[in-house]
C-alpha cells in the first residue's frame, strides 16, 4: 500500500494545472453570457472531459507513477501511455480552446483569434500550424515520437537528464498526442479533415507500430536494452523481466485504445451509407469529403489551412 500512498510530489505543475482550470472556468462563464442554454450545457459537459485530462496529467507527473518510473520500466510504460493516449484524448474531447481564449481580458480573446486567423503577422504561424495539423503529418509525428523515445540511446539519455526527460520526452509525448487525437475526436472549433477510411488506416498503422515496439522489447531480444535499469539499487525485479512486463503493457494497451476508436469509425461508416461495403466504395471511389484529397490524405492546394482553421470565436455561441 505504501507504493500508492507515498512518494507523491507537489511541483509547480500542480499550480499551473489549477490556474488553467480556473482560467477555463472564467472563459466558460463569459461564453455562457452570450450563448444559448443548450450550447452552454454542451460546453459544460465537454469541460468534464478536459478536467479529467488534467487529472490524468497530474497522476502521470505528480503521483508515485512518476517516482517509480525511474526504477521500473513497466511503470514508465504506464506513464507514457497516460501522457500519449489518456490525457491528450480527454483534453481534445474537452475542447478547451475557445473557453481559454474567452477568458482573456476584455475583447482580447476575439482580437487574438482574428489576428491569428487573418492578420499578416501570423502567416508563418498559420503555415506551421497547418503543416502539423495535416492528418498524416500528425499521425506520422505521433509514431516517430513513440519509436524514437523507445530506442535505447534516446531513452537512456532522457533517464539520465531530467531536462530532456521532462521537456523533450514528456513534452513531445503530450504534444504529439494532442495533434494525433485531433484527427479522431471532435474538438470545436477545430474541424477534422481526415476521411473515415484514412482514420481506420491510421489507427491500424499506429497499433502495428506499438505492437512492433512491444515485440522488439520482449521477443526479439534476450536481455534488457536499457542500461539505466541494469544497476538500480533496491530493485529486486530483474531488468529483462521488467522490460517484458512493460512490453506486454504496451502491447495490450495498443489493442485497448485502438478497438473502441475503430468501432466508432465503423459505426460512422455504416451510418454514412447503410453498409460497410457501400460506405467503403463511396469513400474510396468518390471521396468522403467535399475537399479534393491527394494520395497522402492531404487536401488539395489552398484547402489545408481552411479545413483545419478554427471557427471564429463566436461560432458556437
């Protein structure tokens, strides 16, 4: 029981999360003054997902999970799953973007939004954002981040350098997770631009990558590949057994998160055309979106930024 009750940390991230939650509540109240009651209820329901994501983030970095991750690889895998899958998916589902902007003083929220969307100074920012929000760029980035940080060299570097561990490893996990889940989960005012068939393909590819990492850590090697776990004092679990448990967690959770999302996509396919065969034929041959798509799932010229561009700040009022 002491494994769960001891070693809680209270670093500044707890204060930051509390400030963000209060800021979000201020934005919700301001939006409620100029919105229809049903829209206000929708935002309140979404806010529960957002706060749930903040709680998961806190569990990942403040709870004993963070402490024991330095000693046990399998605990570190749990932490990675929380940072890449659980927390980002909940926050994306919570759609906190508009309330956080609305909480800015006076008319700043509207001014900032209009400036980012239309002013000349923000053109480079829009170009960078549009690039990373392209469906297959987001999916590829997510998988690259996942693979790179589980290679022995980068992993050992992060374990031996706290700045790299916190800001680069954990930061890239969370940022890539948010970009990834924006392609699958409605998160107003962002508009998903990935066709349903492409979503299914992206889920399968990502699941295969996770299974591949798990197999590489458990089946294709005969010993521990991470030197940082070879001489941890006070740890009785052999490093390779620890690594195999972590690989199993990665493997099982790869199926656990992918299957529900795939079921949702299949249901949408059926609803779109009455049958899976008809929906697949429609989406593969005639296109699922009104936008012209290239072979890589990228909108035709001029459509990428418009398709992913957030709606004006009052679009949901």
